[in-house]
C-alpha cells in the first residue's frame, strides 16, 4: 500500500496514542485497598488479653462518641500562613484569638500530591492516599465505594447535612439527609458560591436534627485561581470566613449540654502556590491549617508555639474516634493524640490500639512478609505491654507505677503507628505492569518504524510503499499472534492483582496483539528491504557533496541532550532551562549562517554576482513551475550565495543580520516575565509586579499596546472583513479584561464594577468563530472545488489568525506580550532567516518545534500541575460545561506549541518555492520529534517508578507528555488533511 509521509506519520501517532493511553492506565494504578465497603463492618478487636489464666478484658465494643455534634468547616485552598501568618492576624482576628488563647488544638496538615480537591476529600474522609490519576477524574468525580467516614456515620445512624462543593454530592450520593451543592469549576464566581452555603447557616444551626454538618467554601480557591494569593480580594474573603467561624463556634457553645461537648474542625483541602494555582507539591500547596475547637479541651496558655505537623490522612482516624465510629479500613492515618488527651489512660490506650490494629490488618492484606515489617513488630510489642497494663488495672492497682507504665505503652503505640503508617504510605499503589509493558511495546515499535522510514519519508516524493501484504499473510505474523495470545492467557489467569488489559474483552485484546504483531512484521520487513537495497549495485552513482551543517549538528545534539536530561528529576523540574538554552544556541548558529552567506556574497566579483543572480532567477522560475524544494543542507557555497542573491536588497541585509540578536533579546525579556520551574519559581518576576493591584495602570497600558501589536502583526495576512473582525475582537478582549477587573479604561478611576464578563467574552467568541469559519470555507473551496494553492494558503492564515484571537482572549493580561513576541519572532524568522537561507522543510519543522516548546514555558507553564490556568476554561461560560472547559483549558495551556505548529503548516503551504512534499515532510518530522522523547521517557519512568520523586516530579511530566501526544496526533491529522492534493500531483 502506497502512503504519503504525512498520512503515515498521522497513522503512527494514532497507534502511539493507543499505546500511551494503555501505559498511563497501567502506570497510574489502583491504590492500596483493604476489604470492600460491604465487608468492612466486622466486630471490633477487644482489648489485648492480660497474661495469666482467668484474666479477660470486658471492653470489646467500639468506644462511645466523644462529641455530640461535629461541624467540619472546609475552606478550599486555605494555606497555613492564611491562618498562622500575618494575614491571619490581620484578617482573621477571632480565629487567631481562639488559636492563641482559646480551647483549641492547632496543627499544620500536610497533603500529598496531587493537591486538587477530589483526591484531597478522599484523603480527608477515607484516610487513604488517593492515586495520582485522580487529578484527571477530579473533573467528573464518580461515587466513592471505599470504606469511609461518611458511609460509617450514615450506617451508624448519624444524620449528615452538607452545603458547598458538589464534589461531595458526587462522591457520597444518598448519604446526606439534606444538601445543597455548588459547582467548583466556575472559578470566576467569588461570592455567590459562598453565599449559597452561608444562607443555610442560621437556619441549620438552630436545629437539633443533625449530628454532622459539613461546609465547603470555594470562594478563596476561585480568587487564588484568577488573581493569586496576594490579591486584595483575599483579605475580605478571609474576614468573611472568620465571621462564619465565629458564628458557628458561638452557636455550638450556646447549645452544649453537660453530657457531651461539640466539636468544630477547621481545615483546607489544599493550599495554593505563589501564582494561585494548586496541584503540585510546593510548600504553599501541601501545607494547610487544621484546627480542633471544643470546650472539651483545655484553654491555651503560655507563649504561642509553631503548630505541629501532621498528615492530612490523620483526620479520618481522629474523627472516627471522636464520633464513636470504626476507623476506615483503608486509612493509613494516625490518631491525633492531643484531641483525646483529656480522656483516661485506659481510653487513650484503647483508641491507639484500635488504630494500630486497623493499620496492621491493612498491612497484612497488602504485604506478604508483613511479620518482618518493623511497624508490625513494634505494634505486637506495644500490644503485649498493653496486656500487662490491663492486668495491673484490673487488679485495682492505682499507683504511680500504673500511670508511668501507661505512658510508656502509649509511647510504644505511637511509634508503632508512625512506622506502620510510613510503611503503608510507601505502598501507596500497585503498578499494573502488564498494561504498562503492552503500551511500551506499542510505543517503541511505532518509534522504530518511524526511524526506519526516515529516508523514504523525507525523499523528494515524500511517498513510499508500506509493506502490508507480506507481513499480514506471513507465517511469522500468525506465530507471533499465537505466542502473544498465549502469553496473555497465562498472565491474565495467574495475575494476583487486577490488570486493566486483562479486564478488556478477548476480542479487543486479540486486536491489540494483532496490531503488535503487524507492527513487528512491518519493522522486520523494512529492515530486510534496507539490507536488500544496500546490496544492490547503484546504476548511476552520483558523488554527493553534502555534509552536515552546524544546524544539523545542533538539531541532533539538542534532541539527544534533551532526551537524556529526562532521566534526572532536577532537569525535569527545570526543563524550561533546557529549551531556553537550545533556542539561544540556535539563534547564535543562525547568526553565523547569515554572516557566512551575506559576507560570502560580498566577496564575489560583480561578474560572478551577475552570474549568480541569473542562476538564481532561473532556479526560482523552475521552482515556481515545478514546485522543487531547495534544501540548504548540503548545498555548495555557490548554491548558498545563489539562494541569497535575490533577497539582499537595501536594508534587508542588515535587518537579516540583526534578526537573531533581536530574537535573543525577545527571549530574554520573556524569561523575565514569568518565573517557572521549581527552584526559582518563588522569586519575583515582571509578571508578579504587573499583577499587583497597585500597578493596574501599567498593566492596562501594556495590555493595550500588546493588543495593538497583535493586530499590526496579523492584519497583513487578513482580508478586509477579517481585519475588521480582528480589530473588534481585540477590542472585545480588552473590554472583557476590564469587565472582570484585570485592567481599566483611561476614563475609569476604579474597578469596583466587577462582573464575570460573560457578554464581552461571547462577543469575542463570535469574531473568533467568524474568522475561523471564513478560513475553513476557503480550505474547503481549495480541496473540493479547485486545487488553487493560494486559496488554501489564505484559508490557513485565516484559521491561524482566529486561533491567535482566541489565545489573546484566554491569556491573562500580563501574558499578552508572550503572544506579541511569538508573532514577532515568527515574522522575523520567516522573512529574514528562513527565506534567504532556504532551509529544507525538516530543519524548519524542528525549529518550529523547539520554539513551540520554549513558548510553552514562556507562558509560565511548568511540568507541575499547579501552573495549569483552569480559569481560562471558564471564560464566557455562565456554568460549568465539561467539554468546552476542557478544550479551552487545553488550548490556553498548549497555546505556544499549537500556534507554532499551525504557523509551520501555513508557512510550508504558502511558500511557492517548495514542492508539495514539504507539508508531508513537516508532518513526519513533527511526529518524529514528539515520539522520540515520549518513548524514551516512558522507558525511564518505568525504571524510576520507585523513585522518591515519582509522584511529585515524574508523574506530572508523564501526564503532560501524554496529553501532548494526543494534541500532536490531532495536529498531524490536520496536516494530512491539508496535504490531500499531493496525491493528485505525484504520480508514478
């Protein structure tokens, strides 16, 4: 079967996407689990039996509840310094007073990444550490089927009321006697989302028909996403939360009875980074306050001390004891002892024994050699000492010895709990190695097939024969299918743990095995053909004068260097530095090439120059008639001078020489705009300075100038109608940002009139869709009605301009210069570097890819989830709509690589001096450049799956790589669709 290189590359990427999806499903595994929820209700363990005959403990039931009513006040994205720092003292005076002098216990709860809401709610209520893949299902939370505190409370007859984030309603359906959920993803809403919770408070606090009240406030998180932690909106929101806490606390105190006190728990699900986002593992994201407030505790006295650090998973165990419920079977948390410190020694020992028994049981069910675990050994020693203490207690011994022995046993239990919890946390998940292996095999086969196809795919025809018939009807293919199916049967019938690939239907599994076998046979066939061709004598040998240029060496070295750097966590955290270095080096090499070409031409004598000019004219005419691609690599000096002769006119020569240096200056300015990565992300940058509320006039001026520059840079490729649409659209962008309070108009003195900007954003969307529709109409006309390349080129530029307008709308105002510099660099490189130097399509594609990756980081992105700007997904939306929100968020995140990829297609399609194979070459090279790092990184991350930073560094990067593979596959399909007319031009 004959295929063009673009179609072949797109097919390979689609197959690779299947492999990546399978690998991700196996790599982000099912967390450590105990018995299913329906089996979790067993008899609680009795107290340890005292040694000696006839000694039996009479305490065999769960201890009674310690509190009558419990209120959980969860403030989304509440950082620890918002309560314990200067902001807490300034904006939360009542909370500060309770913390410093009230009847309370204060802690800093440490959350594990990913620090997004749904996994953190799971951790708070189950005590387990959710899998990292929960960051994906966070958008659409399924019902929680594991044993958890809410289910235990409902089973015990507790009446639970909930108001707030509807994630709780999805996780715990039919568990609440009353609830009112609000969507957590509409981040432009700062007030209504909290007012919807507070409006129920006065009524519900007066009632007695509930035992557990959960309030989840979202406003602070939304403020962080849109304006950051240093926004002037944070203070008023913290003051609002302080007043709510005060109201709840006073109400609980007024309704207390002599029998049982009430408890108020104040906590956050996660914190927020310095940019206001969350999802990563920075200190601001993982440290949240945890307050227990009750009249049962002793009043605080003495100097204020730094709160103790506990784990977020400890809350589930502590609340279970406080409510008189069994501890969740999957919990890895420890009891927070000060909360029960006012109870008798026997009760305290009973509480920690129940916690230790639950942890040891979970360890037994997940570790074959559990008896050798240090935590299990410590627990058995503590349990034995506990039995001796019970013996003394039952004998009526009330001496100092009994108290001291009790303290010793308590200390032994706490050490055992800490060690058990640590052991279980390290076994947070079990990898699905079989699914990972199948996915890796598919990815590596695709990469090998792409590498073997390079000579044919980048030939002048960009077309080659795919040997399908021999492999698919060969004995080797069927033998491989049978062998792989046999392996599949053996693995799936003997697997101890659940395997995703084994859970697929047999028809699907056989189809995957046939795909793997076909790819392997295709690879072997391609290798055999290469060897066969190498043995054939060449009929017309031509001595090639081609040699590797500096650009080729840099491309090869840069690609290899970047791929090797993915094996180190520090290089992944600071990957932006790698790309900054590569594009800076590329600019220097381009400067050298430009100097060589220009000064070589200058040395030529006039007669020679005239000859060169005439030669270039004839080549240019031929190229226009025959669509011949003129590569720069391997040309002689005369050829290079020829390709430059027509271009050098007047000042163009000096602009051309200066362009690499101008690009370097632009890149340096962009680096100062957004600090990214991990090590230096906390340092102030120009973006932080601009987003400060004191500098709103400066930000407004910069945004206005940037929008004018965008119009100036794109209007030259627009039709008159599109120019008007672009101008009105950019005006709408500024109006939208002014409506939501980011910028101000010159006649606007303040920004008190803040709205959601729904009307303004939709006004811009109309022009975005109009420009894209105009371009699509031209593309369809060129593909269906006439094969006019100029019409197709015009249509592509229109689509590109529509995407630029969409990016301008979604980018935050301080990031608009990134879009300006992107357009400026593309314009300069097109006119003053690529055209005079006549690089081939492969070289230009790799340059586009490099700049696209660099601009991904220039936007302020990193390899951490916290830098994803989810507020872009809700521009112009009144409510949460999943598909539009995901599309807009993905586009805003990957705008840099996307705009450079579409620019590549526009450039290759509009250059008349190139043959029709250039688009196919570009598509193939783009697919290859994406496949190499993905394949290598998947192998590396498999080997490093037990690395200390696997969840905080390597896993987020793996998600970014996986998403970019899917996006690249979509881009290559668009390339292939635009390359359809090539099949009509190239005939055998």
